């Protein structure tokens, strides 16, 4: 059945707003060309969207043109303001942006293990308030939160998980109480996958697995452009994967003995020490990332062949370290390939980004020898910032879905 006039107008308005978001400011003539609508229809939608405060004139298309057709229309970026949070066990990072995602201010605060739940929550909420104030924002429309742990598929709430601070769960409720904003919560690794798909290494993929290598280990699964969370929200808890080479098996409450024991930050740091890899610590990232980065640098300087000769002779080397690391990482990568056949695995997080192509190529070679399923292994391009970027994208999508929705009739 043909759409009613009001439905057709709503569809056209959403189409025009998405084009303005993707392409930037456009003239009425360009909107006509891109939408395929008639000139009167474009004029009507421009008038409606301007009256709703969603778009405005932001300039002219060129010095030669004058009049209404030369006006450039763009989304009113300060129509709403957003916040994104990356919640880690050791602290919180926050950024505040406008409706288009342009960052206005950002900050972070460490929260030690010894900090009680109440003070920890207060530090995090106060950081959001201060950052918004620094950005000149009086009211936040939507807040996106990325946190470790399981998100209940039925309620969208962060579930209690062993080993994670209680203030993580309390933080969401405190944000909802203190700030007049909608709060959206998602698992940190899932948000990293969203960011790498939109802005990073997986931009051309609608099916892939992201393997997060950072302070902790996790995976995100995107199949046919849909993020898969599982029955309990636990898809991707790959740190619990039983693998050879550990001293035991993981339990329901502790991933020690699982994949995390081989490829977690602590295990990589220990492995680097055995290979003589040292590097100064870098703030806001696991020391293992700096060690992997240093190994890649050394290999680039000395050459892979020289490093492997040293390794064959029983001497520690950067190449030997990266080879052994790849031997470990491939156990997790090959497991998800065997079950899901994603065609692409992204090594993300601080450690995945530090390993870059040197680590990704090694893992791809090993997957190819272990599995008959063609699989490309890519290095993530957003590093540890992928979670915060993903939280911002989630907040922006949520706010735009609400603001761009047709008015109820």
C-alpha cells in the first residue's frame, strides 16, 4: 500500500537528515539530486526541518551563486549534546560532543582499587559534570557508557560480574539520577567493534569478529551487520576459552587457566621479559602494549631474518617474542573462525593496535595453517580509544533516532 502523506514526509525528512549527516552541508538543489524528490518537496522538507530547529543555513555554495538556491543547509550541531564514557577497572574517561559528534571537551580520572563504591561513583559522575561544564554544555541529551561485563539483553542493564568493581553498576543509576539525560550502556568490546566498523579497520565488513587485546581479553561478533550478544549477553567472553598451554582450566568465576592466561596483558608482559623486551610504561594503557610496540620497532630496525636467526640460536629476540605471541593469539582467533567463519578477525585494543601489521600478518599465517576457512586478520586502527569512540557513536545514534523521529500525530 502507498504511504500516507504524513508517512512519506517523515521518510523524506529522515532521508534528508541522514544525507546532511553523511555529506555535510548541502544546497536545496543538491538535496533534490541526492533524494530524487521534486523541487517543491525539497522546499517543503527544508522548511519543516528548519522550523523544528534541526537544520539551518550555514553558508553559501559559491561566490557566483546568489539567492535561495545558493544557501547551504546543515544540521544544527548544538541542537543536543552528548557524553561518552569508557569505564575501566582503573578509572573513567569522558568526552562531550555536539549532535554531530564533534568533541568539545574530554577528560579522565583514575579510580584506585582501594576506593570505596560511593566515592568512586561520585568521582565518575563529577567528572562528567565538570567536562560538560568545560564544554559549555548546560544539559546533556544522551550519555553512552562502555563498560566491561555482561549487558542483560532483556533490560539493557549492566549485570553483576565477579572481579569487576561494584561502582560500575552503581554508576549508571547515579548518572540517571543526577543528570537529566538518557543513559545507554553497552559492553566495551561491542562498542569497540562498532567503532572499528564505522571508522576503523572493519569499514568494509558486515561480518567480522573483533578480538580485544588490552588490559583484559574479549571478543565482539558482528554477523550480517548485526551485533550478536547471546542469550545472556555473554557472546565474546573469550578469556574463559579453554586452550592448550595453560596450567589448568577456567572456572565459572575466574578465567585463570583460559585464553586470558596466555594472551592477557600480564601473560604478555611476562613473555616479553623472557625475550629481553623492555620499554618504558605509557599512561592510560597496559604495559604490555608498550612492550609489543617496542618489539615491532626492534624488528623493523634489525629485520625479521636477523631476529629469527637469533631465535633459532636460542637467543631472545623481538621476532621470537612476536612469533610466540602470535602462537598464543591464534588459539583464540582460530577458535572463533572454526565456529563462526567470519572471514575477518580484527586484532583491536591497545595491544592489538601496538602489534599492528607485524602481529596481524603472523596470526593470519597461523590461522591459514590451522583452518580451511579463508580468513583475513587485520590490525585495529583505533587502539584503546575505540571504546570511547564507540560509546559516542552509540549516544549519537540514540539521540538522532529520537530527534529525527517524525512528530506523533
